[in-house]
């Protein structure tokens, strides 16, 4: 009986695809933009405005790309304020951003 080569070919194709995905992931990790987590942004806002970090809420992380932005909210003395957080510069792993009340 003759053995089919299909399992071997499928194994090679799957192995190659896995290698490509791993390589792309590694490239993104090495050369991708830095990211500021939502928690880090919330802490910066809280520090700047003198409120507890729990009084600030950001919906997502902030991509380290000039012009990227997220809208957060802050609550102080029962007043809720919308805050625009926008990346103004990126230097290596450091992301500089502005916080502007709306």
C-alpha cells in the first residue's frame, strides 16, 4: 500500500504559517508603537487634577502615535467632566500627551 503524502504536506504548511505568525508578532513587539494603558492615563489625569484615580475612567489604552486620542471622564464633587487625551509626541518608549477638558 502506498502512503499518502497529504499529512506531511499539511504539517509543513501549518508549521510555515505558525512561523510566519510568530515572526510578525515579534516584529510588532520590537518595532510597534508604544502603548499607554488606560490605568496609566487615568493615574496621570488624577495626579494632574488632584483627584483619586478611581474618579477617572478611560475606555481604552492610548496608542503611542502622534495624533492618537481617547476620551476619558473624570468626576470631582459630583461634577463629571469629559477629557480629551491626545498624543503630542513619542520619543522611544515615552509617549507625551495632552489632557484637555471638553
